[in-house]
C-alpha cells in the first residue's frame, strides 16, 4: 500500500474551508487504497478516519486558536511543521508529499530531500487577505513562495477556476488539476429536523428565513450584509436573517450594532454549526446569501446552498460567478441597497425561489459531489505516481 504524507498548516478538524477539504482528501485517498499520515497543527477536533494517522506538532505556547490568514502563531507552527516533517520522512518512506497552502513549499523541500513526489494544493487567493501595510507585505512574500512551490511541485491542485487561472498564469509548466470543491458535508437534510428547525426559527410570525453562513473575514462581505439589513426590512418586514458562523466576540459586536439600529429582533445568531448538521439549517431556510466582496477562490458555502436546493442571492463578483449565473441565483451589485433589493424581490417571489433551488440542486448532482471529487483526485495521484513528468 502506497504511503502519503499530507501536510495541512490549518487547525484540523475545524469548521472552515481548508480543514473541510482536507477531510475529504483523506477520505478519498483511503477509499482509493492509499495510507495517509496527516501532519497538522495541535489545534482542532480529533477525527478517526480508517487508514489515516493524524500527527500533530507540539504546542509549547498553549495556543488554542489559529485565525484564517497570516499570523505570528501560524509562522511559529510552520517552523515546527518543517522539523516534524523532516523526522517523519526519516522514519517513513512516503511516495507522495501533499502540501496544503503554505505547506506546499515545505512539501517541495522535503520531497527534494527524500526523493518523494510532491503535490501542492492551492486553496486561496493571497490578495483576499490583504488589509494593512504589514499584512500586505507578508502576503507579497507569500505570493513569491507560492510561485516557487508551483514551479517545483510535480503537480498542482487548484480548487476553483479562478485559482487554476492564477496557477497557469505563472507559466511554470507544472501540470495543474482542477478539483472542484464540494459541499462541506456528505449528509443530506432530514425532513423531520428541517420542519422542526423552520418552526423554531420562524417563531409565531411565519417569517421568511434568509440565511448567511461563513466566517466574518473581510472578503466574506459581512459588512455589506449588515449594512443591507435595514434596507431589506424597510421593504419587506416579514423577514428574519439567520447568521451562522463568527466568533463570540464578532457576534457580540454585530449584535450591538443591530441594537443601535433597532434591528436586534430581525436577526438570529446561531454561531458555528457542525458541517453534518448544517444541511438541516440550510434546508429550513427560504433564501441563502453569499455577499462576497473579493477573492477568486470558490465560495464553499455556495456548494452547501446548491446541495439543499434553496434559492441564492449573491453579489455579482468574480468568486460567486465561478459557480453561479442568472439561472441558479439572483446576482446583485456589491452595494447595500442593491443587495437588499435583490433579497426583498426574491422574498416576494416564491415561484422563482423554487426554480433557482432546483437548478442549483441539479448542478450538485451532476458535478459537485464526492464521487466526482474522488475521481479527479485519483487522476492527479495517478499522474504523479505513474509519470512524475512535466507537460
């Protein structure tokens, strides 16, 4: 059985994009007959996956959370990953070293030292995280390191067409594989749970439920979402906004904003919901939102939305357009009033909501599913192991 070292410098397992995708990588590879060691951070939930050994670096500083994007804790753990990866490679013969995000360069270094094939998997657009002089400088350096990882890897995986275009524009000649993201859970909504949730969230007013899922990172468009709420309520008062995600501090900050605007009774914060429970909450909703404002990576939430067959309102930006068009969503300019008008208009058109939901579900069933994901990942590994050559 061929042995793989996967390096993921993100908390594992944690409810956010990269860790969710890493989990699907592990599941797909074991079903394809590989044995996998996952080298990752000492932060996150323990998952048991047959054929996978999770190896965590030490945590001498007692760090309990690692935020999305560049940070001092992230850099500290990256150094520990390099050391731990070196000793793992001394003790094991890995056929492939598969590096996620900044671990791509770590995978390249270890692959060159120990004669293993290297796969670099790119999940994000560095420009999405830029905010401030220092962070811009850090991300500029990261972009250069990323280019080196692309150049020296045996294959590169891009999770969306925008990222694949970025990789190909580097002109390195490295073979690129487009492996679509898929919904964050393989679970389907349970009708009984959906009915109960809908009744609980609607309350006694039989409100139309409008749901946002995601972190409160800048590129997610959370500021746009909250700026649009009072516009929506002014047009259509029979709406309740459901917000899934955010830290306790971020939620409290937004709640205080709503109180100042007199809108606290129009929004329900649910915090983070486990991926396997999320389909029930989404299916209980009437409209699902993707207010992204930047980035070229595929918004994972949209795939979750498509899977449950509910109508989507999204900003008309490049990242949303990677998956959506006018047949699967209502697209609006990333401005509060425009976004609000799109939500209010769709709220009053039940027939259109049903048609959009059916179109999204069809896309999930024909393309964005685990079977297709496993097939594409298997093709990438077959290429690397069978040829290891460059195009």
